């Protein structure tokens, strides 16, 4: 929002300093403020923890505890389990053929071939 300094018009009328909105800025600012108020109104509802009457009882009790981390006196180590139960066969690439060596040595000298161009 620019500020216009005081000035005198061509007809001699003095104009005090004032601020001026850009064209369309009031409408955009109004839409922005309305959106912000809607977010505040809908976003700040009462928080619930599921303990009000009629809510389902939770099946998990927090905090979750996994014991002391030992198994038969030894530290528990995670064992990886396969995710598929069938063997996966991958195609083996065929051996590459050796590229033939060129029979012509470059650069070709056209004068030696007898082409008088």
C-alpha cells in the first residue's frame, strides 16, 4: 500500500498525504481475511481424546513396552525373514560378442585411390 505525499493540484487545491490501495487489493485482502477467519473457526474446535461416552474403547494401551530387550539372558537380535516363499530366477546375460576390427585404416587418402577430384 503506497503512501502518497502531500501535493498541490494543478488547479491550486492542496492535497494532504494519504495511503492508497492498489486496484483490486481491497477485494483480495477481504478474501484473505475471510479465509483466515474460516481456518481459525474450523481448525480450533475442541480436542477429543476418545474418552467421551459412545466412543469405541481403544485396543492399544500406551506406552507400548517390549520387555527388557533380552531373550533367555542374551540380547535380542532381530532375525530377517524372507518376504517371498518361491525362488526368483533372473536371466543371465548372454556373453558379449567381440567387435570385429575394421579392415580400413583411417583417414582414407583419396589421391592414393586414383580418384582425381
